[in-house]
């Protein structure tokens, strides 16, 4: 399993749980945005695409959407995880072996 697959397998359950919550609480616009993120994650083949997806994910705060407290917690966890992954990729790129 390569690094992209590992990241995909780590983030997919977080996104799916978030989407389930958003659907159950009828936060439709937010669900549409995160569905696009999940679809993008499933298509990622290269590190650059993954980092582009993380940039798109980081725009969440600027979408003008309102989230309930549970969704905010899930989104914060997802963003924190994405940030850690991006830092790991950046560190690997800075220190090639």
C-alpha cells in the first residue's frame, strides 16, 4: 500500500462519518461540499492532487455555511488530520532519501 492509499484509508472514514451526520441533520449544502471532497479523495493519484484537495478542504470556513456543534467537531478533526498529513508530506519532500 502506498502513501496515497494510506491517506485515503485514513481520511475516508472521517469524511463518510461527517457525511452521514450532515445527511441525518439535513445540512444539505455542507453535505454537497464534503461529498465533492470525498469524490476528489477517491480520485487522488499523486501527492500534488492530495495537497490540492487539502487546500480545497481548508476553504470550509469561508463557504458561508453554518454547522451544528457535532459537525464542527468532526470538521475540526478532519482538518487537523489533513494538516498533519500535509506536514508529513512536506517533511518527506524536504528530506529526500
